[in-house]
C-alpha cells in the first residue's frame, strides 16, 4: 500500500471518528464533493463502520449480565451435592456411572483418542527400535570387514 493511500485511509478514519477540527473537516468535505472516488471510499467505510457497530450491538451484554451470571452460578452450585464451590466439603456419596452427571467422569471420545495416541506411540517406538537395530547391525558389519588390500602405486 502506498503512503498516499495510507494517508487517505487515516484521513477517512479521522473524518468518520470525528477527530478533525472544523477547518480540516470542511476541507475534507469539499474534497469529497469534487472527488467521486473519495466519496465512494468514505461511503464504503461508513457502511463498514455501521455494520461493525450493529454487530457489536447484537453481542454486547446487558447491564445486568454480570449479576445474572453470578446468580445462575450460585443457584447451580447450591442445587446439588455435585456442584460445590472450590474448598467446600466433599459429598459423602461418590459420583457413579448411574448418576446424571456421570458424563463428567469419563468422555468416550477422549478415551478413544487416548487409546489411539497410545497405539501410535507404541508403533513409533517399535519402528524406532527396529531402525536403530538396523543401523547398529550395518555399523557392526562395516567394522568386522577386513581392511582393503594395499594397491600398488601407479607409475
């Protein structure tokens, strides 16, 4: 991107954010009225800013979001013996596979992935051991071979 293009982008940004003083703003607006390409860039940037602001409005939490989340966490942690805050006394009864929260005990996908990775690791170790043994055997054969016979010097 050229310096002139970057400067123009900064000017457009300053214009849209209201960071220009009155004289700069008037000059920029006059330039826009004479330059349809600049006017189009400013319009495009304005639409982009509006879309971003609109999107942020959709995901911006309400004023009471924090208190609602805190209240929900409190109600969940006080609703059953399995949801106690950190440091709370452990329940007398252990969590079992028949419990509704049994999925917290084991994840079948994770267990399957763990088994797969273990098999890959074992196979890799076996292949490495075979390769290391082959290298050691080939080195041993080279050292057991008699040295080459001396040859007569060429005349």
